[in-house]
C-alpha cells in the first residue's frame, strides 16, 4: 500500500472545512457549551456544505466520498474547533452503521433525512466507560410477531438524549445486529458531561418495542457491525487528535507571549522539552489515524490492528497534551475566561469512547501474539 497519506485534494478540503468552522463555530462556541439545544443554524449549514453526507451514498442525497481520509480530515478539524452538537454521532457513527448494515431500502429510509440535515442519530455500543470488545455486548432483542422487544442498558451514548434515531447494537439470532430505535421510544438519562459540547446519556432499552423492519438486515454476518464500530473508533481518534493540535497551538502562542525573568517562557529548556514531546505525540497520532483511514479505503486485512493503533495513539497523545498543556498555562488554563479548557475537555472525553488507550494496547498485543 504505497498511496500518499493525504494529497492536495485533502488539503483543499481541510481549508474549506476550517474556513467554515471558524466562521460558524468559533464566535459562539462558549455559548454552545452551556446551551443544551442543538445549534440548528450550524447543523443546517453543515448539511448544505455536504459534510453530513460523506458516509451516505449519492442516491440517498449524500456525496459518498469513497475515501475515508476526507472523514478523518473533517473530524480532526471538528475536534480542533470543538464543534458542538450531534455532528460526530450522526455523520461518523450512525451513518456508517446504517450504510454497512442496512439494505438499500433501509439506507434510504434512515440516511436520506440525515443527508438533508433533517434528522440526527447516534450509535449505542458501549455498556461501560472505556469498553470496546464487542464480545461483551449484553443488550439483546427477541422477536414477538412483527415486533422486536429489546432489553439492556447502554451507557455513555453520545447525544443519546437528543438523537432522533439510535442505532443499537444487540444480540439476536445468535449474532450481533443493529436495531434502529426511535429516540422517543427509550428512557434516556443525560449525564453531567466533562465536555459540555459533547452530550452523553444512559439509554434504558428494557421492554422497548419496535417494528421488525427496524432490524438492519443488509449483511448476514457480524462484519458489518465490526466495520461500523471501527470507523466510529477512528473518527473519535481523529477528533481527539484535532483537539490536541489546538492545545499545542495555544501553548506555542502563550510561550511566545508570556514573559518571565525578562524573557519569553518559550526560551526555557524545560518548556521546550514539553512542547517537543507534545508535538511528537501529535504527529505520531496523526500518522496512525491516517494510516487507519488508508486501510479502510483499501479494505486491508489490518483493519483491527490499525483501528486500535489509531485509538491508542490518540489516547496517549491526549494524556500528555492535557497534562502539560494545562500546566504550561498555569491557573488560567482551566477557567472559563480562557478557551483552553474547551480543548482540554474535548481531548479528554475522547478517551472514553469506543475503548480506552489501554484496552486498545491490549488488543494490539493480542494481535501481535497471534501472529507469532
């Protein structure tokens, strides 16, 4: 696989996304952080730009790029600008799940409204903080005539209290499948978030009844679920990477402007070392995220290990950037008077989604040992 990690088209797309986000998000990001309502104007404009349709086939109103690197670029910039609202949950989790697991009719039914910015969605996989292994899924569905009856609880569902459709991973007929559940049909308890621009909820599925045509049946194997979760995982890693990049940028500006003993603090060796460590970890995470994107595009059999390497790399990156980024700013770094805390929170929350860095390192180890 000798393709470039990204080319001029990806960089042009990055510039377009960045210009849109700086115009639409930055002036109001702190207001979005305290306002629970979906930022509708931003949501509608993102739909007009085609950003919601990168994972949606053209026949259903999307612009299916056919290149996951565009998704990685978009989600990285979303993290770098702490874009609020259900964008990541809808476009990078719900949409690919339906695309991989649904029939053409089901894709049109559930994805066309998303492409038109008329519906929001999310993916409910985790049943605990930092979980990842699909073997641990306990939620289930049973058939009852023309209906499905669900049971179980899903924790830490992104935008779970506001999503209009929830793609729920359950066990049924001896395998993993996805049931698209109306948001109004579940009991959702919103959690107090670390990152106020990313909402979470616990979803109670006990005795929830839905029509059987909401069971996605486009694939006969668990592979569709696995692929959807892998894409959502790398998407989370890309968003975390973007937040870490912004933390470094803010610290570089601060190190040039803040003076101590008559000189900029950036001239001190200890500060330089911290900056260099942050930069190296960010660049390593970026390579791993875009390598995973290339693997997805090539349908390479290294999807499992590439996904875990990207998520583990982003997790280790955020640990260092959050710790040292806050320390270099001193006391002001965690106050609402300074924007740094928004990026610290966005970077930190990514660790809880689709497996912690430690759980993915264990998966990498198992993959390496099985190859011996």
